[in-house]
């Protein structure tokens, strides 16, 4: 039986266009995917948490591009056939912590599907960047982009896409 894994980054606190939230928009969508597919989940959590304030957070995240340590690392995804890579859009791509989580994994032969949350950026360059960083993966060109402000109401959209 095929196994799936969701690798995601999500942030609660103050978010663009939605204000303060208890659970990040990407995590809400990741849970929909988990519930519909039975996928395992791995959250790329920053070693040093971001500020709760949105503007402070984006300044902190800019400094982490290319060097975003995470609390726990994935080392082996060989048991999985399909990998869902999910993130909010940060400056046209996925969050720096997600890059840290995926950069050293062996994606050879894995089917990879991309989901983003955003407030106007769509998929941005995430599909292209996933192709670049997930060497050997079979990346689905038709990712899914969900407005963060609509995440709580996107269950049917996720179901249709799956």
C-alpha cells in the first residue's frame, strides 16, 4: 500500500490578512490532506521561534534564508511514495525552514505534490524550487494554492485536488 508524507511549515500568531490565529493556515490545510489520505505529517519547526508580530516575523525570516535551523530533521523518506510539500509563500517561494527540511533528503522516484497558502502569490515559484531542491522527484506541475484567509473553508477544494 502506498504511503504518503506531508512535509510542511506553518505559523500561527499574526498572519497577513487574517490577524492573530491559533493555528497556521498551512497546518489547517495539511490536516485536511492528512485526514483524506492517511498521510504522516512532519512539521518543519524553527529552532528559534518567530516573533508573534507579523512585520517583525518577516524581517526575522529574511535573515534566515539559506540558514534556517529546525528543531528536528527528517533523515529518511524511503518508506513513502508520495510527498506533499506545503508552505505559506515567503518572498515568492516556500519558508526557509521548509528548505532546511527537504534539502538533504533523497527524493529519487518519489511523487511530489505542492500546496501553498498565500494572500495573492498563488504558487509563486514553489513548484520550480521544489523541482530544483528535490532531485530525482516526479513533481506534479499542478500544485494547489489556497488563500490563507480561506484555509478554514478549503476542505472541499483540497478534496477535489487530491
